[in-house]
């Protein structure tokens, strides 16, 4: 069905456990084979490129090297990891000098035919299969078919060129996919507005302001929940909210559509139980 | 028996929104003589005109009244339509029920409707007594006069001459070329100004159709479009140009030095001089006011030095008379004097100069042969400040308008300066950067990025001298702070103003100037090259500040208007003119001075006053002047006027 | 740079700050001189209000060689690299990349300014963890940060909640080939 090198990122086994679980569960159901990259390292997130371009490049290049040695395309669930890895991949592709240095340093040969995908893209690639698998499940569930605001965060579609598949201001991939599975994604204006990211610990006030605005915008658009595709976005939206608005990972919604039984366990891992926060259905 | 058709136009909601057109049609239809009355949405449209023509044919109308907008807009339209339906165009009259009724009485609908009815009824009465008229035509002179030998005058003259007509090109300086000859390079191409100008100057001088008259001015002009009589005065050069070979010995030997106007005072010229090396014609003149001989009878060194003996201190001015059919005014511009700008040094700071002076510094044939040096001590300036909007966009103290060319030439100056002095730093203070032409925005970016010109947004507040530096106090709103620069040289982009003598010329030609001394165009949008006075055309900065591409375009446009005029060789004359009842005329002659068009003459032999049909504009002043009522206007006779008044009064 | 009356004297632009600024701009490969201050970036920047300076203002400081002020601005450390400025700029200037360059250069030349010390601390601790473990251990990172920034009590409840949901593992995950990671750090510049 599909073989990918899975690059989970540091948050996956800690603050984003439900993301990891739902991802693995959905992929298993669809027969997508995820091989966790052996001995992967942190991508450096915003800290590496804020202090040193070289370290930022090298960290992600090492992960790419690992995937290359396995001969696999990479799939990345976290937006920041995706952004840094893609940046390194494009540099390796376009800058012969840097490529030579990194290849020598890390001991691998870069291959432009091995891709780096965000998890969203991989899921979209398997949409037909998803639909088919979902069609056999019963729709009755408190979560299925809800009105949702798809939140991409700032790093999946920016800067220009990092993501050839999506529009920078009004991306649609996640929404299209969820619509096919019976959800109602709404058009809203804060899909790519930054939540405040890595400022959370030092300037939580800035993040709180941003998060509250994002949640308010989702509400105003008529959404019952926000859907994310990034651990830090999810964490900020849940931990810095002044309210208790539901926030889901998109893979969790896929899991619901597929009728997976373990969804209950995922809700309990959230800081704000998303299902409890959903309004009653008429 | 008149069969009159009345057509009441709605003009969309313009008329119908106020006036009850149905009622108007009803009432007017009752008047005797009105065979047909109807309303229609847009009479001026194609279907409206077709309606007019078809109804004329169908109802065999022999006169029509169209109640609509102003005749100045559509009288021609309807008369042409009527003509095509076989009517004499003067049997077609318009009544203005829009500008003079619905638009001004929009709050009083009933009264407006009444008024419209009466206006139409009055015109119906007039039309009943209209006779067929025929417009005449008069022959015109197909020669043109172009005043001003800068690039606009040169281009207009060439275009007219190429069209096959004779042109008198009159220029008051001793060479053509104007301001463009003073420029170093032109934006955005950075073409050398002389290189692209001199071929045209030479073309003008050699063109068989162009009479080039330099060092000449218009002495007097009279007449009207198609037939102007001009007197041109060629000032005495005190050099016989037919003998002069242009060798330059006289200039070399002349001991008298005065500031050079061409170099904006940055260098000096001799009393006998040619203004610049590429002058056309390349012959010298003696400036009488500076010449030692003319001042105190001594010297005459030039005369001794001249091999062909061309110096002629006795030379007199020459008057040339000509008859022309059209005049193109292309007298160019000047710059607001630096002395006027008190906060920028009052012209007393030597290193504060204007844009044209900087052009001279940049020019390879200029006072420093293209080396940028500051006037005070000749040092190469390392910090140069360019100040935009020096006198422009300043309604309180100077001029309210934008001078259009300064943003571009300042970018050019900064760029060229950087080319000459690579280690120098140019700064530009601006409010906006206006780069509206083709390739202009890209040129400005080139200056900013490639040449690292520092653009600071803010108007300069004060410029003053401190030691050997010139201090500039300004602001950069983009970083929100006040800035100070100790500059070596400051170039002010002073406002473009009218050329010297524009007012006198306007009086002479009897054409209009606007409040700033630029010649007025007939309509700011649709008629930019015609003066309000028929027969006078405008080109170049004489009309408003503009750059070279626009000047060339405008000169061509003015020339094409002249060519239009000349094409048929005849000018249509008015049909609705005055006529004299010779029985009644007592030859008192009061009508003659009353006529503003000089169309009345007293024939002393026959003892009657006469009307020159080709000049009469049908204004009616002579009608009121005549004490014997011996004069009337065709199709506006006293009888007609009386009937109209009766209708209007409601009887 | 400022005269006694508070005016900025541009004709005395010192070569050093100008060089730094020019170098930072060059290395960022962004067409900074094209900025015409339309304010598009300003309106979309999530941290501009908190930083008290907009991205285009920051660029202006660099353009004029006013380095000290650029280095002292909070934007230098509050910028999260969201990229909104870059995609909205009509001249395609990614100010976030310029800011990255200025930061990196300031570290390299040891001209680090003091605004938002804690955010720099956060980044340094983050990288220190990667150097040590190859991956980030959120619990110890957060604790170290709170301790060192003397912010002991903020987010205590949040931390507790996450801990009990087993979202903050006690022990760090470690990369096996930590030597490769250390080498990677030693080759690159890191502060």
C-alpha cells in the first residue's frame, strides 16, 4: 500500500502521544507501512535556525540521510519538523556546495527522487482508500460529521515554495479530505495564522492572545471544533486557551471515520477533552 | 407651412427624473404647427438618431426641435442627423432642458416641468420662422508658426513640415535646443541628451519647409484662425551670419566674461558667444548689455580677430512679416529660483544648486567637463543630498502642484553621481517617489538598489552653511526619527514654473494662461493641445510640466491638429451671421467697434455698414449696438425673439 | 550616532555597524532595499505589538546602519519565524530570514543584546539538550528554563496536568549515535 520512513519528532512520544497513536492506528488500518527512522534526531525546530543555520541544516540532513539509507520517502507528522526537513532537502537539492559538505559529513548520497511529505499529504494520497475503508463503517458517533475549522498553523505552507501542494493563505487539503469523510470543514480566515509557537514558555501571554483570537475566529465561522496537524499548534491551542473549545488532531478524525475502537483512549490524553466540549447534536 | 417635430429626451433619469416628460409631450403637442411630439430615452444614441430621421421621413417634417441637453454637446449630432434626412441643418434646434432646467431645479419638479414646456414652446415659435441657411467657408493660409525652439517646438515643426506645409520656427535664443540641450543624460534610458537632440536640430535647420528664425521674437500678431498676420522681429546679433564661418576666433579673443545662463551661473561666457558647442545655428551673437564696445566704445577685438570680417556693430533688427493659418505655442519652462527658498539658504549658500545646474556639472561639455565638483571650492563632493519637492506640492508657501519630472531626474542624478564618484554617498529626501512612466519604477529601483542611494522619507526643514559643509536637517518617517546630514553638495529639485515672458506672450497672442502661468488648454481631458482661442495650439511644458516622451507625444498631437486644419485648405464659417438692412443703415459706424471679431466694416463709398461673413461669429453685439435696428441675426430676428418672449411669459 | 539634540547624524555613519548590517542583509539574500514600507508585513506579524516594532521598521534600521537599535529591539528575539511577512511582501522580502541572519551574526560577533533574555535562554537550552541527547526532553527543558529564568511558578499547573497524563516522560529518549550529533554541533557555530 505504501512504505514510508516515519520521522516522528520529539513531541510525538510526549506531549503529542495521541497524535502518534492515531497516526499509527489509521496507517495500520489502511495498510500503510511506517518504518520509524532508526536513531532519528531532533530537527532543531525554531531554536536551531534561530541560533545557527549550519546546525539547523545538519540536524535535518542527518535524518534525511537515515531515510535515504533505507531507500524510503519520509513522512513527517509535525509541521515544524516538516518545515526544517523540507528546507534541508531543498538545500541539498539546489546547493551543490552545501550538498557536498553535508554528504561528506553525514556519510550518505542525496537522492532527489526520495521525497519528504507532511502526514497530511500522505493521507491525501491515500484518500480513495480512506473513503473506501470509511464507507463500511457506521456513521453514528458524536464526532463524525461535525463542523470543523482546519488549522494548519504557519509552517506547513510557509515560506513560499516549501509546500508545492498547498495554497499559502487558504490551504484546502485537510478540508477536502475531511469533507470526503463526511465532516463539514468551514472556510475561515485564521487557518494559517501563527499561534505564537515557541514563545509559549517565555511569553505565554503573547501565545494566549493569539490562541484566543484563533479560537474566536473558529467559533465565529460556526465551527464546533478546530483540527490541527502539528503537535505544537495543538499544545498551544489547548494549553493557552481561555475557554474549553475542542481541538482534534486530524488523524483522530480519520480514526473516527474508520470506526476505530481505540478513539476513546485518545480523548483522555487531551488536555481539554475534545468530545466533551462538542455541543449536543440536535 | 411648417411641420415641426418635437422630441423630448429623457436623458435617462437626468431629465425624466425631474421633469414629467409625458406631460411635456402632451402640452407641446397641442401647439399649432407641431405635427409630431414624442419622448425618447436617449435621443443622442444611435436608435435615437434613427428615430429622428425616420420620423422626419414618415411625417414629412420640415423642422425639428429636440429638447435635451446642452447644444454645446449635441447640436452637431442632431443637425447632422436632420441633414441626412434631407432637412437643412438650421431647421433643427435644440432646447436645453437639462443643464438649464432639470439639473438646476431638481427640487421643484412641477415648476421645472412648466418651465420645460415654455422653453420648448418658445423654441417652436422660433423654428416656425427659421429659414434655410448655408454655412460658408473661407480659404486659409496653410503655413504655421511655431513659437519656441526647444524639443517640443522642434518636434511640432518637423511634424508639420513633414506633412508638406511651411513652418516658421521662432526661437528667442541664438540657438534652438531649449532645456533639453542643457541636460546631460535623459531618463530612463540614460541617452546622452545632445546625442538624441542634435539630429533633430540639424534636421530642422536643413528642412526645406522650415524657416528657422533664431534670436527672434514675435513682435505682433493679429487676425484669426486660418489667417493670422504676424510680425517677427529678428534681434540684431551684430554678427553677419552670412559671412560668419563659425570659427570661434571672436569668442577666443573677447576679454569680457559674464555668468553663463546656459551653465546656470556655474561658469562664465564671453560677451560674444555661442551658447553651447552643439548650437544650431553654430554662429555667435554679441550680448549688447555686456559688450565693452556697446558700453563704453572701446575694445572691438572680435572685429579685429574675425577673418571674414563678419562683425557688424551697426547691424539693425529685422522685421519679417508673414501670414500663417495656425500657431503652436511651445515656449517651455523655467525653474523656481533657488533664491526664493528662504529655508534652503535663499540662494546664498554656494553649494546649494538646482537640478539644471547639476545637469551642467554632469555634462561632458559643462563647466567641469563632467567631473562632479562643488561650486564653492571645486572639491569632489563625497556626501550629496538631493532634495525633492523644493517648492512643489506646497500650497501655503510656493506652488501647489507636482512638477512631475523631479522624482525621475533626481533618481537619475543620484545614479549618475554614484557612477562618477563611486565612493560618494547620495541621499534623497522625498515625500513620495512618482515614477509613472514606462520603465520608470524599474529605473528608480535601479538607483536605490544597485547604486545604494539612501532614500529618506521626509521634507527637508532647513539647509544652512556650517564651515565648509552644508547642513541639511530633515526627517526619515520610515524609521521615525530626525536626521542631519553634513553635506558637501545639495541639489534642490526646484519646482517647474512657466517660462519667462509667458504673460507678455499670452497678452500678445490673446490666449489664456492658468493661475500658474501655464497656457490653458481648451479642455483638460479631451482637448489638451488646443488653446481656448481657435488657431492656437499648445505643446510641451508651456502647457504643464511633463517629461520628454509626453512632450514629443503632445507636440505630435498639436501638429496633427494643425495638419487637420490645413488638410482641406478652407475653414467653415458661421451660417447664423448678422445681416445689414441697407435701407435702414445710416452708416453711423457704431457697429464697427462693437464687433469683437473685427467683422464689421463701414463702406464709406456706399455709405453702409457691411458684415464680413467669414469673420462674423453671430454673437449679436452689433444688433444691440445699432440705433436704427438695421441689423439682425439670421434665424434670430427681432420678430423671432419677440415670439419667443411671448411664449416664455406664458401668453 | 545621535547628536546631543537627539537627531540621528547620518553623515557620520560608522563603518562598523554599516558593515554588519550590510553583511547580514547580504547573507540573508533578501532584497531589503526594495522595501517601500507599505506595512503589509506589519499588519500580519503575530508578535509586532508585543515587540513594539514592526518588521519593516526593523529593516529600516538595518538599511540605515542603525545597528545598536536593531540589536536591542525585542523583535530580534520574539520573531517566531512564522513567515507571514515573507509571503505577503510585495517585494518578496522574508524579514524573518533577515532577523535570523542578524541574530546569528550577533552571536558570531559576540554583540548579543539583552532584550528578551529568556527566549535566547530557551533556544540555548533547547540546543544544549539536542547536543546531549540527540532529542529534546520536554520535562527537563521546561524545568531548566523556569529555574534559570527565575520563573518558578508559571505553568506549574499545566506541567502537573501534562505529567499525570503521561505527556511529560521522566526520562529522556536518547539517540544512540550521540557522537555524530556532537560532531555536528562542533562543526557548526553554536551559542
